C-alpha cells in the first residue's frame, strides 16, 4: 500500500509535465524508500535506425561518481597480463578453460575483457556472448593490452550503452543514496556522451526524448 501511495503522490507531482534534470532528480531523492536504495535510470529515444551501420549508436562513458553497481568482471588473458588483471581486481581470469565454463552457461558477468591475442579463443563463444552484450569489443575498450586500466574502469562504474532496434538507449546511472548533485552530474555526463556519439547517418532531430525513472518510481520527462 505504501508503494502504491508513493507512486500516486509522485504522479500528482509530475502530472505529465517536463522538468530539467536537477528538478527530476530532486523528486526521486525526496521520494526515496527507507529500506531500498533504488537505481536511477536514463532512457533516451533517438532519431536513428540502428539496422543501418551508419546510424548505430554504441559507446562507453565513465560516470564521475560511478553507477553504484558492483561489477563482476571476467578477463581472458595469459601469463603477465593475467596477473595484471588479477591485481586490478578482476573476479575471474582465464583462457581456454574460462571459455569452456562460459560455453556451459556460466555467464554471470557484467563485463568481459580480453587481450588481443585471446580473441581467437573468445571468438569461439561469440554466438553466446554477443546476444548478451558481453562480447569484447576494441571500440568499447574491452579488447585491450592494458587490462589493468580496463578492469579498473569497469570496477569504477564505467557504463556501456547501445541503441536498441527502436532507437532507445538506456542505462543505470546511480543510486538514490548518491544525492541530487552526484546523480545530476552522472546523468548530464551520460546524456553528453550519447550526444557526442551521434552517428554520421543520423538525420534531423537526434535526441527526440529523454526520461528519468527509478526502480519503483514513475518516469519523468526531461525538458529538451
């Protein structure tokens, strides 16, 4: 009943209006739950057709205050690079044996990183990793010789984003407990990163709509 009342009160406040980012964040922070730290998510409707290669939007952004999520990271590496990955905080490091485990369905990871020399091994399970958005990609910094930097970036709350078939890009950008200022800075950083990732094939209005929501809250439209 409390959840229902909270949502009802929030709908009364927003009443189909649009707010700037700071105002929207304040609404969620003021309505925060006592026993549950909600995630704040940003959704952006883009004027693109991702089915065309020159309209695909995909990238990575390091949020100034992280996203509040504990990232589980697996790394494909050998020898010295494997040691660097372990020392940087990777949860699992391996090679062929790690690929075999993933092939069996052990894919409970948020980020998979690989050194360039391991892509032959990773490629064998590409059909498994690809649909889950876990396939290492040099454009996203997850195929790299600098595994230390990649692991540390992932652990610090670096966020990957990719446009879905309908042109929607969305990502969790923090927890309500961060407070208004930090959440607002994270949201603005995410929006700025997507804006800068505008593809060459995008025509007309690139960002059509932005909304912010929380795990158990309503969606709030952001002023364009």
